[in-house]
């Protein structure tokens, strides 16, 4: 690498994949050994942390901050995993006094209308003889952010404002974007004056940068499997910049020992912090993904009660295992239900409910494998319910197996609208088609479904009731 160039390294969507992050750290350290500090810039584009990992969960994200600090990141923006899985108070504790700058132009606290002290709209640094202006943008999930006390504004309007603020005094203007590839392309077209967009959120890997309306667009995929490298220098005639980029794979590299050591220490700290029991079970509770199970029914009941709904619904695949009799710790609940998913209340017709129940009997739905949208399980699994009793004929034709549904003792009315407590994941169009048509009445934040599960485990009546089956196999019942 030519010493006259600015070398900009970028990561995104690491999601607490610490093993891969340790290999990425090895590459970053290699670059640091060959590039002077005043010509090197390291940034992250959000979703560095993910509460699926016990090291992150048990340290409140402190392990992620430590890794960003130790590797010498100078700027990071907020992804939805930072901004939506922690409250503003928790983020205060995480980021206050950090040595790297958190930049995000389209978030501010609803109370006071200003960003917190640890967050900046933009940052200006001087590297390789260039004045570099950096601003951050995060995806505009307004309904969710408002529940947590944030105001999230239009990223394109804020980008235009940042460019106006930075362009006159900066040689290079860089956007750290947690918006997704399609939005990055739109941003490049809609907001002139951005030299470089470093992307995230949709986990896209650009091994060769895109150039859209004169703006270079780069992204390094997901999980630290690549590190993005951008080289920036002035043109020989002094008019404008030469920008090139690539994504360097980290597979096969050794783990950086110091990074691995930080993560190992965090694991021990997290286990200690999460070792206290939250409930004592007198009997085991099964949690199978491919069948109705007591733990799934308990979670469905918790969703119904927490949202004030008539019916509670969850997919059994949210639960990776059952619980043994005896003490249940925070660590065990996290292991069984790791997904950072929030409850939500939807309004859904009886006909759509029946459709969802039918789908949950089909192998293509039970075994559906996916990741994202908060889901950190393996397969979708069967529907578990509370407030509804379902009679089905397993020998009947697919999508014609439901024979009867009672809702709180009354026959289901296919034309009626029901209030259903379920998972925010389903409102994003993931999983059962029958649930996608629901109208969202309310999202519940900052509660995670595992918080509801933990609370219900301490409710003796709820635990006893979850042992009662809600699904009955019967060929004799009349069809709906």
C-alpha cells in the first residue's frame, strides 16, 4: 500500500461474531504495522453487537465497546441492534466517554430534541493530508425508536444537511450508512456531494465498489468475514480524488490473541452476571420446535397477557430447547430464547388465523430455516397458542386439516377481527403468510420475549396451565 494514500478500513454487521472478529482483528493489526497512523482510518457501520451472544448480553455490550476501542476505531454509527435492543439509558452507560466517536445524524432524544452527549452528527478528521468529514445514518424504524424515546428523522434530508455542513471544509465526505444497499444507491443519486458511502444493514458484500452518480459505494458483507479496504488520494492534477476499494476475506487467518482474550474474559464476566436464578421449576418444560410444547405454550400465554390480547401466538422455533426441573438462571433463559425479539399486538381476522394454523402444520413452514429480522433460532417450527383451542385432522389434505377453533371458549368467527399478541418478527413478513396480513396495533419495547418468558416461569398458575394441550388431533370433529 502506497504511503501517500489514505487507507480507510471499514467493518459492518459483525453481530457479535467474535470468532470471525478475531480474524478480522488480525488483518487490521497487519495493516497497522505497514501503514502510519496518520494515513489510516478505521470505522464501523453498525450492528457490531448482537444480544444473541452471552458475552454481549452479560456485559451490556461492554465487550463490543472494548473491541472497538482496542482496535483503534475512530468512528462508528448505530445499527438497529445498538439503537433498538438497548434503551437510551443503557446506551449512555455503554458509550459515554468512549474513545471512538459515535456518529449518527438522524437520531435525537425525543425529550429535549437533541442527541445524547456521546453522539455526534458528524466528525472531521485530518488524515494523509486530507480533511475527511464523516457522518452516520441509521435505518428509519420510526415506530420502534419512538417507543424507546427517540426521534428518527429522514436520512436523506439529514444527509443533505450534513453534506452542506461538511463539503466546503472537507476534501472527502464519507457516509457511514446503516440503511441497506438499495437505500445507499438512492442516497448516492439523491444527495450530491458524498464521495464515499460505506454500507450495512442488508449484509451485502461489494467485492468491487459501485459508482452511482459519481459516488463510490462499498460494503463488507456480514459477520467480519471480510474487512473493507478503501484507498483515497488526490488526483495527480489536484482536481478531485481517486477512490478504489475492495473486500478482503478473513477466512483462514489466525485469531488475534488479544481480541480472543478480551472475549474469553467477557464470557466469564457474563456467566457470573447471569448466574442468579429467576425461577424454580418443580417439573421440566419441553420446548420442541416441531410440535406443541409446554414452554412454547407458556410463551404464547405470556405474549397474550403482556399485550392484553385475546390470543397469544409464537412459533415454537423461538425456543432452542426445553427447561429442566430445578433453578432456571438468566443464562439458561438466554440460551433457550436468544433472539432479541419484541412482543407486539396485531389485529387479525379469524380467516387469517385459520390460515396460519393450517400453515403451521405443513413441513415447509415447520422446517423453514432463516436468519434475521430478530430471529436467531434455527427453524420456524409449529405455532404455539394460548387463548385458542385447535382441533385438527392430521390425515386430511394439506391446508384443510383444521376442524375447529375455539377462542376463549367461543367458536372462531372467520369474519371477526381478533386481538393477537405475537412477535414483531411476523409483522416484517417473515414466517406464516396468514400472520402477515395483521394490522399492527402496538409494538412493545424495550421488553424482549425472553423477559416475558422469565416472568412467566415465576408464575405457578401459568406454568401449571401451560401443560394443558391447546392442539387436539381428531378426525371425528366437524370441519370449520
